């Protein structure tokens, strides 16, 4: 990945590997791969019985290329991780991937960050999750989603309860949406990583998330950067961290990574966080 390769050079590797059939992981990020190249990679994936990790970020496979990859997923029984970040697949491409998810029983990690899948694509993904019992990591941030479409995924996952990692960055989530996500976090026994960066949950949303942290016993990593959280929200999170520290002593405390970058937290909020950290070790 990231070696200024042309599509043809990248496909040269793929063609050799189709014959060799040894690689379990292949990264071809930023290799100028378009729809035609994606179709050839899809043929390789379809026939591979060993490839478990395919990383294709920052190419230009588009909806057509995504459809080819999706078709490969239908017949592939080993691929566990698929990274299609920044590939311009749009809602049509997302719908194709979603349809493949319905019948796929092995893919556990799907990254569609930055693909402009919009509400239609998110709705397709949410519907596919209803019938998929294996996907455990989903990244759909920076896709021009509305709050409602992001919450559509959350509502399905509240019932499904399989995701250990969920990325909903830059999804126009405000205080109301944060409250819905907080309810999900409160009831989840499996979610360990939650990315809500670049939303607008504000103090009200921060308070709701903080309340969820008081009762959640598994979340390890929480990203709330650039969410307009000020002193009130920071203080609520600080209070939750203090409770989280108490749970630690009975082996229930698990929050290890907290990101509050760019939230206009003042001296009062910083002081509250500082006090909480004194007892959260």
C-alpha cells in the first residue's frame, strides 16, 4: 500500500498470487485501482481459500468495483476483514456490499469510511445486519449520513448485539441522537470501541454518554473529539470515570482510551477530569 503503484502494477501482484495462493493478507491502498482492477481482484478473492484480510483504501473502485467485490464475498468462505475506505462507492456500492453481507458467514470487519454512502447506503447496511450474525466491526463514519440514518444502524444493533467496534464519526449526531446511542451503550455487553468524533452531541449528549458509562462494563475506547462538549459535559464524564474506577476494583472497570480533543473544555471541565483521573488508574 501507498507506494505510488499504478493499477497495472498492483494487478501484477494479484495475478501472481492467484497462481501462488499463499497470502493471507494483502494491502493495495492508494494504487489507482478502478472498477476494472477491482473486478480482477474480485475474481482473485472468489478463488482464494486462504486470503483473510484485504485492504484497498484510497482507490477509485466506485459502485461498479464495489459490486464486483460484493459478488466475490458471496462465494468466498475465508475473508474476515475488508477495508474499502475512500473508494467512492456511494449508496449503490454500499447496497451491493450490504446484500452480500446477508449471505456471508465469515466477514467480521468492514470499513466503509469516507465513501459517500449517504442515507440509502446506511439503510441497506442496517437492514443487512438484521440477518448477519458474524460481523463484529463496522466503520461508516464520514459518509454524509444524517443522524436518523446513523441511529437506524444503532437501533438494529441494539437488538443484534454483535458489534464490538462501531464508527459513526461525522454523522450529524446531536444531543437527541447521543441519547439514543447512550441507551445502546448502556445495554451492550460486547461493544468495546465507539467512535463518535466530529459530531455535535454537546453537553447534553455528553451527559447522556456519561450516564451510559456508569452502567456499561465493557467499553474500552471512546472517541468524542470535536463534539462541542464544554464544562458541563466534561464534568459528567469525569463523574462517570470516578464510578468506572470503583467498578475496576471488582474487575468491571475497562475504559482505557478516552479522546476529548477539540471540545472547548474550560478550566472547570479540565479540573473535573483531572480529579477523576486521580482515582482512575
